[in-house]
C-alpha cells in the first residue's frame, strides 16, 4: 500500500493561476514527483468571499483532487488556507497529509526578520482572518505583524498583461504603510504576488527580505513526504497535469507565464455555483464570481 501511495501525484489547488508560482518551486525542488494542479478560475477572485464560501470551495476542490488520487494535498491559495485549513484537515487528514501556505511562510519570516517587524501583503479575506498574525506569534512571540490588504493587485496580475502604470501605482500604495512601519521582512501572502516581485523589491528597498509561498511550501512538502515515507524514487522524471474550472485556453495562456514552463493540455472540470460549468452542482451556497472590480 505504501509503494502504491508513493506512485500517486501531489495535488495542488488555488483560486486561479497564482498557485503555479508554488508549483514551479516544487517542480524545481522535487522534479522527480508527479503533480496535478486545479485552478478555480471560474470563481476567481477569492479575496472578497466570505469564510463559509471559501470553506465550501476549498472542500469541494480538495475532495475532487483526493478522489482522483493523490498522496499529499497542497493548499496553495492563501485565502482558502486562512478560511478553511481546519475544515480541510478534519475532512481529509485520515486520507492524505495537508500542507498549506500560512504556517510555512510565517515560520520562514520568523527565521528571517532581524528587527521583529514583519509586513504582510495579502487579500482582504486573508488579512481579515488573522491567520498570519496567529501563526507568526507561535513562530516568533516577539515579532509584530503589519498586515496590508491589497484588493486590486491579484486581479491585475491574473489578467496576464504587462506591468503598467496602474500596477506600479497599486504596489506603491500598498507598500507605503510597510515603509512607514520600518519592516525588514515582508510576507507575500498571495500566490500571484511573486509575479511582480522585482517591482515589490524595488518599492520596498533592498534591505527588506521578501518571503514567498513557493519557497516556503517546497521545503514543507519535501519534509512531509520524507516523514510519511511517500517520496517518489529520486532517479525518475516527474510529470504534471492541469485542471481548471474556467476557460482552458485562457488558463494555458496566463498559466504559462506563471509556471514558466509549457502547460500542455488543460482539462476543464465543473464546480458548484458556476452556471457555465456543465453538470455543476447546485444548492451548496457557493456564489459565482462577481463582475467588475473585486477584491483579490
């Protein structure tokens, strides 16, 4: 049974394509593993969702991936982690280990900061949850967290366009409070933000260390696989495949930029509450993505 488990893929899900920045780090660190990625692009963005909605979405996506066959689940979405991690572990921990972004990022930030002043750039849902504040206190009791909600940044990045004046303006706006707080470490609490890491670094200054989900998660995944005896043989080349709830061609177009590797075929899957999804379930309380400007 253990040998069978070792041959299964690592499952990763996110609200959109942002989690591909996490997958990229895992592919670099653990190239011998297989991966399956699900992006909920039909219901993106997650940042303005309620906690019950996010919990329902996360449970739906995670259960689908585990049912298809997975040996470990990575919750790449910060908003979903903040809202649903306890529910996911209650529902799935007897089937697969569950790795998420908040704890590993907070521990890495705690080990990095020198002045105990840590900034957080994240979605409104993640900031409101207080998850990073709790995790940072556990890792570094002397540290103070300075959270900033960035409602417009992830949608701008998800659109897949060039870094233009609007993106620069939003980054400068969101980073300004962190400069005033004199933080020396900033957690990028959304998987989309590493795509504008050079702009963030320039705005915050070279003396500020940026902590990303990808680098934190890759180490956590490797440790968990080793502890559970689920590592794939190191002398093989792993594979990856993709699912999304929205337009597969759009996912492939934008996702290639995030992953920095070819995506190949992208399979569309139905999700609850999305009328465009064939066979989508109803009655779960999940809402379709709002139109117009929304929180990330």
